[in-house]
């Protein structure tokens, strides 16, 4: 049983009061009373029944001290120690300019120390001589009346947030210098310079080195500047000197001695790291696999398939073979092939690494400059705890404008689908597929489907997408593995062949747990959430006509025929949207919002059809001075010879041939022929039909049609000349 001071709050009543204020509690035993409860970080509770079972009358911890774990409720305690035979935390704070009090500050149980309570969880460790940080897995004995958890606390100052993350090898290597820097003044101290002069030359003895280092570290702690510089100079002298000890690694000897000096003053030495000498990971030629695992694997995570993941620049990425690479680089010449398999097991199975379960967070979008909460438009700093595996190659800029893209959407997407299209782009940036949908961009060729797919690939990043086509998604057993960890699956035109099996497609879009398999590797299970995006010129038939299959498809129509470079100024070709259905086919010819063959302010004033039952060639060239022709092919295939006879045109004297095909044939279906452009026709099919939309209309009394004599054709025309 604990022997406590009368003025200390202890026992059942105090424990229940703390729990009522929101603090999870657990019994606290002093060193004289026994060891703490096993697994105390997971036992702390606010449950009155459990608290009574601990502290109640006749119970094992009746009248015992009460402790809490600040990190469980997002708090942190800075513990200042003032024990006479240890470094004084208050002196350290005064020397380094650290705050030693806050709005929630209480004397510790010793009566000479102090607990300062802050908002903000952190790791628990000694951060300065005489100053400890207690938060996550930090046990704090509370012998005073602590305010409610929800009361106002100051935020943990940045000077107390040092070493909050698992240090990398480079940080471990620099930890000694950082520690000395924190103890040193701004200007060089003559006292430390004098200590350096006392070293014998050559500097050869290990005891000499240890005594010097300990003295310099202590002087640095007292505020004398120049400690890091003096240690660096001594290290250089040590490595260049002849060594009586016959050491194979003078640098390692020096660093180990310096660690001993820091420990002797109460500091925390660095652990072996990826930049340590290889000999630190062997004991009598035997590999210390646990020590090496902690050195090279502390910043890794493991995926559901046993894959290796690395956190860098705000995102976790899959890095196959990372453990082996680090093992080879760390052990250097001491590496053998057997070490790879040993270390893979020691790191991935022996360490408590974060698990990358690829569970999407649909509320946050990972961007290069932070995590965007799209509901509030708040940008948050990156944190490895988010376990985010997809980062878009974009920066968030609330004021950004995209006038060119806005104009493109207006031209290409039907007006009644604009909202759907913008929602589609926003949905693709999210992680997950909560609506359980697949996207189909639908329309004839040359109408922007490929542009949308390329836009998505650029917006989402090539590392975040897969490219499995619909048929492979339904039939290929390895397709599931290709989509692992991807935010979208983007594939081009779907063929119109009959689709027999949709079960795997519905699993992928239904947030089901699926079984994936990579070639020559063990299978694994995961929940795919890559949104499938496809494009198609024609719809396909499927064996599945159930609501469970059909409801997953969201179709975005792209019916607008876009401009095609024809090679002659003002001559525009386009492709009409064309679909097949139960009773035949349907082809759109014109919409007012289309810009291209039908330009703005160019009305259709005269519309007529031309039918050629025998095909053949029209052996003539003609042009209009004021009339605009718009040909729209309905049947067959028609070749048009075009010659630019306009002296003020950028393509003056250019000759081109344009081939038009009937809808669905994959060729342009329409062409715009400006005034002044000579043209001639010949059918590439046995028969055919087209419409001509003239502006202005044909005037029989004064026709605007002029034939060019065949003997006056310029040499550029090499077609229909006889």
C-alpha cells in the first residue's frame, strides 16, 4: 500500500471525481509499493464499477494514488523535476527560455516539481535535462484537483514538441549535436576553448576522450557556448590520430564515448540507426535482427498483402523491396543474402508497424499542400496518422480560375449535364466509391471523351489510377490486384461485344471484400474503391439486365461534334453522335449549342438532301462567293476535294481531300465549306446520300454558284481533273 501525504488527494473519492471530469484513471504504485498494473495504458477507465473494484473499501488499491494518461484525451503534461541529485528542470527552462508555467499548473507529488497541462497529444519521453513530456502512454500521478477535460487549456508550445515523430536515421545521427546545441549559448565560450587546448596531441587514449567529452557536455549544459564546435574538432583529431586501441572504427568509438558523456549528464543517447556502423548490428558475428529492424523499419508500414509502405511528402506509397534495400545499404560489406529474408520477417512481422488497410477517408482529399476537408474547405497539415495512400498532384487554391476549361465544358457538355459533369470531377477526387457507381462517357468519336480521360489522368496522377478494361475487369482473375490501392480505374473505348459475366464488376463497384492475386504470389483480400471510368461510341449488350447491375452506371453524354483540323482555313469537319438501339440506329445532326461545323450566328436557311443511287464522280469543280455549305452524310462514303482559292486566307492555294462516312463508320460525318473554297465530289461507295444546310439559301433567280473550267485548274489540284 502507498504511504501518502495527508494533503495529497488519493483513493476512491478522488478517482471517481477525476473520472467524472473526463479523465481515465488507473491505480498508481510507488517504487516502494510494487510494480504498476500490467498493461496499464489499456486499463485506464472512467467506468465507476471498475474504479470501485480498484479503490473501494477492502479492495487491492484502497487509498492508493490515482494516475491518468493524458494522451488518451488529447492532453499532454510537461513534468519539471527538481530532485537534488538530478538535472533541475526549472534551471534548464530558465537557461533555454522555456515556459515553466501555464494556466493549468500544479505541484507534483514530490512537492518540489511541477506538472503543466496542455492541449495536444504527443509521444512520452525526456525532452530536456530535468524536463519530461508525458502524453501517449505517459502515466501521471494526480494528487491535486484537476479541471475538467473540456476546460480551456493552452496549446502545447512548439519548444515542447521536439522529437514527437519517430526519428529517421539522419535525425538519430544528428541527435547528439542537437542535444548539445540546446545546452549551449550563442557565443563561443573561452572555457570550452581552453578545454580543447588541454587535449594531448596526438589524441590517442579512449579515457582521455571520454573525460573531455563529459566535461564539454557538462559545460554546455551550464550555458557555455561552443560545445558542438569543440566536439566536432575533437572528433576530427581523434579520427586522424594513431590509435593505441587498434580500433577498426575510430568514428564509432568517438560517438559511443560521446553517448556515454550525454547519458552521464542525464541526456538521452541516440539508438542505432540506418547510418550507424554495420558492426553495431552484430554480436560475435551474429546479426542482431531486432536492433537492425528497429533502426531501418521504424518509419515503415505494412499493407494487407504484406507489402512495404513508406511515408514521404504527406502520403504512404508502396515500395516493394524497401526492407531489403535498407538492409543492404546499412550492412554494407557485412551483408549476406540470408540477411534479406531474416530482416523482412523481423521488420514486417516483428515490429508493431502501422497497418495500411486502404480504408478510404471520403471526407479528406490529399493534396500536395495539405489535407483538404471538402465540406468546410479547410486545409489541414499532412500527418502519417491519416494513413493516406493517394495524393493528387495538385495544390489547393481557393481563388484559382480556369476560364479555358470552363469554356470547353460549355462547348462540349450538354447544358442540362453541366452540374452532373462538375459533380463527377469532384467525386473522382475523393477517396472511395460510396455511391457504388461506374462512369460511362458516351458519344461518337471526336467529341471530347479522350480529352476527359486525359484530364482525369493528369488530375489524379498516374500512380493513383489503373487501366483495366471492362471485359478484363469481368473475366481476368489478376485484374483485382491491378486496382489495389488506386483511386480510379480509367480505360478507353469499350468494345460493343456481348458481356457475359458481371459478377466481378459488381464486386468492385459494390465495396465488397474481394480476393486478389498477383502472378506467382500469394493471394490477399481487400476492399477495392477505384471508381471505374470508361468511354464508348456504342452501347453493348449484357447477360445481366438486373437493377443491381444497371443502377451502377452513370452515363455522361458527349454529343457535341468538335472541330477537326482539316488543313484549310475555315474548313471544319465533325462527327455526329450515333447510337444503336432495339429498332435500329439514331444519329444526331445538329444542336444550337454545337460550335464547329455549325458556327455561331450561321443559321440554317436552306436544307435539302442529295441522293446518288449509282455513286460515281462529279467531274466538275465549283465554288460560291457568298454561300456557306454544311454537308452532313447519311449513307455511304463521300470524298470531297477542296481547294482554297481565297487570296487573303492563311491556307491560300492549299488542296486537301476530306473523306466523310455514314454515322457509326468512324469517319467524320459533316464538313463546313466556306465561300471561296472550290470543291468537287466523288463517291467511294456504290450509292449514298447527304444533306446540305446552306446559308444563305439558294436563289434561283441569282444563283451563287460558279463552275471552274477544267483547263483552268491550278497545278496544286491533282484529283478529279479529267
